[in-house]
C-alpha cells in the first residue's frame, strides 16, 4: 500500500472527513511543514519572504505538475542533507499515530478560519 494511502486512515481517525478534506486547511498545514523543514536546514526568514513574493508575483501553476515539483525538490533536498525521505516519512507516520489525542486537542484550540495553528 502506498504511503499516501496509509496516511488517509490516520487523517480520518485524527481529524474526521471534513477537516481531512478541507483544502485550505491542508494547504496551510503543508506550507507550515515545508517552512519548518527549510528553516531547520538553514533557510532564513528573509529568504522565505522573498520566495513568497516571487511565487505569488507569477502565474498560478498546475497542481499536478506542482506536486511533481515538490516531490523532486524534496528528494533533492534530502539527498543534499543526507536524509532518507522515505524513512523520515515512515518514522513520522508511526510517531503521529501515538499523538492522535494531542493533535486533536491542538486542532480544537486552533482559531477558526485562520491559517495559524494553535
């Protein structure tokens, strides 16, 4: 079973169908995690803001092509950092299965309709 298909049951158990399928929520959480990753590998806040301005100053891309770009550049970043992206994903999925209640509490405390986590 693919990693993506194995994430779905965790999402459903942790958040339910509505939050699991909320595109705005998924966008915000993905962006948060992507920013935390690049921060942890040395990207500065200034560089991140410059890239936000650059991306949002251009045309909107095709989501499927952009997912491909995310996957290729994530693999390349992991190679440059000597990390195994598959092992990291497996470890994180196992870890978050042990944190369902804490994650639910954090989600419940989150401001409604806000991109910011609790």
